[in-house]
């Protein structure tokens, strides 16, 4: 314990000059106005624990004795007489301003609209609303998010919000990581309008988001807006192909996952030209033609998964000695020929 504290103090000294630190060691004491906003927010949030009760009911007949009996909400630790910076799901900066709020997995069903006190927490840099149940109350993504201009990280993955992603998101120009995976849609405003000004974005995750775009325009929309993108995850998005060479503008791209989109084309040779490509996954993408052998020899590549593209042809070359390939999935494809010894 002693040494842990020592490490903590060391960290404090080291990180003092970085206001963006989420480290729990550098938290100040909660400011009154911040606490008041959180209490107001707590009052307005509605959790629906029916799912939890269901598990509990299961328990009663002793069929799953090992499941936890009760669900504990992070917000149970939000106590009037304690420092709000010590509450579960809350992170503060050294001045005692709330910069991080994690309300993921809280079974939330409603209570968020543009007048929510959530949007008065102006210093928030990190907001996580993932894994909630807002769909139960058919709640759209609330407008007002653009009031949180300092957000660096926004996660609304499987939050249950429905409907169009609002234009407000496009004004969060400090965002570095954005995860909006879930049953929402991108139509009007379109992908280009939503991302045009998010120039600092390094990770974009839109799994299961229905994206309405003509043909492969999505490639140009993203590549013209997001020069720093490293991680692009667009699975189950209703996207079409072929992959457009404009994607090559994303020179920092490391991870590209496109599973379950009807790309319906050949795999372009230019994929081998990304200097940092580590992961390319495109299961069930209706890919066909002959696989560009050059891609298999890319030295940075670690994961290549092309499962369930029956019309995709190819054979395995000798792999480079200094390659990093760890995962190669070619099940249910038309790959054939010999397994090279270098494998
Ligand atoms: C905040 O909400 C949680 C969950 O409903 C509750 O247990 C807690 O007592 C509330 N805190 C305050 C200070 O009202
Ligand atoms: C926002 O929700 C609160 C209750 O959570 C409600 O009192 C208020 O009228 C709502 N405001 C709008 C603009 O819908
Ligand atoms: C968003 O939250 C979900 C659920 O907690 C998590 O699985 C996912 O990795 C998060 N996304 C990012 C980009 O951190
Ligand atoms: C992007 O920023 C430019 C310049 O600040 C602004 O004119 C434009 O309206 C913004 N676009 C969107 C979609 O917010
Ligand atoms: C995929 O797209 C192609 C070309 O647009 C179309 O012919 C084909 O039916 C589509 N396949 C599926 C499974 O939707």
C-alpha cells in the first residue's frame, strides 16, 4: 500500500502540467457547482432493472448459483456527504472539475434531453454512455452534445439510442475517439457533414450504424475529413464497394474492419500500400476475384480475416521472414494450393 501511494504521488508530480490527464491520482476535491450538477443529473436518470431482476428470478430456482445476486449501480456510491470526485464513474482534474463521466452499463432508459444537467458539465473530456437501454423509451441521441466542446472521448456504443445521429456531433472538434456503434442511422446529415470537422479523430467506430451513402462515396467522405484516422471500424453498416483508392490518404490507418458489408468487388492492390496496416477484417463482404498476393507480404500486418467470401480466389506465397502475421482466416473462401513452408 505504502509503495502504491508513493507511485501515486510520483505520478501527480509528473502529470501536474497535463490538464488532460484522467488519472485518478491527480484528482482535486469536487467543486460545489459540479457536485450540484451531478446530483441534479442523478435525480433525472432512470434505470430499468427488469433485466437484472430476470437474472435474479433465474437464481431463485438455483439453476445458476454462481451468478451475482444483485446489480450494483455506479451511482449507488454517489453520496451527498462525500467528495464527488471519489464517486464511481466520475473523474476530476486537479481543480476539482468533472472531466470524465462513465455511465456505461447503468440500464438507463430515459431522462436525457437537451436540458439535462449533463450538458452543463462543460469541462467533460470523456463521456461514456455505452451499454444502456434508451431504446426502451425510444430515445433519440439527445441534441445538446455540442455544449460539451472539450470532449476528447465519446462512447455511445449500444446505448440503445435510435434514429439519426445529430449534427451536434460534428461540432465536437476536439474528439479523438468516437464510438457510436448501435442501431442509429446516418442519412441527413450524411457521413461527410458529420465528420468534416472532426479532424483530430484517430478512432471511429460505427458498428451496426445504417449508413446511407451512394456507392463507395463513404471512402471519399472519410478520407477527405479524417487525416489522423488510425482505427476505422464499420461492420454491419450497409456499405457498398469497391474500396476507393482515396482511402490511401489515411496514411496512419492501422485497423480496418468492414465485416458484413456488401463490398461486392475485388480486393484492391493498394491496400498493401498503407505504411502501418496491422488489421484488415472483411468477413462476409461478398469479395471476389483474385486476392492481391502483395497484401499477404505486408510486414506490418498481424490480422487478416476474410472468412466467408466464397468467390475470393488466391493462394499463399512464401511469407517474409520478418513478418508479423499472427492470424490468418481464410475459411469459406476459394483459396487453394499448397501451404508454404514459411508459414
Ligand atoms: C444517485 O442515484 C443512485 C441510484 O438511483 C442512488 O442509489 C443514490 O442514492 C443517488 N444519490 C443521491 C445523492 O441522490
Ligand atoms: C427534459 O426532461 C425533463 C425530465 O427528465 C423534463 O422535465 C423536461 O420537460 C424535458 N425537456 C424537454 C425540452 O423535453
Ligand atoms: C465503448 O464502450 C464499450 C462498452 O463498455 C466498449 O466495449 C468499447 O470498447 C468502447 N469503445 C471504445 C472506442 O473505447
Ligand atoms: C465546419 O467548420 C467550418 C469552418 O469552421 C464551418 O463553416 C462549417 O459550418 C462546419 N461544418 C459543419 C458540418 O459543422
Ligand atoms: C451485393 O451487391 C451486389 C451488387 O450491387 C448485388 O448484385 C448483390 O445481390 C448484393 N448481395 C447481397 C447479399 O445483398
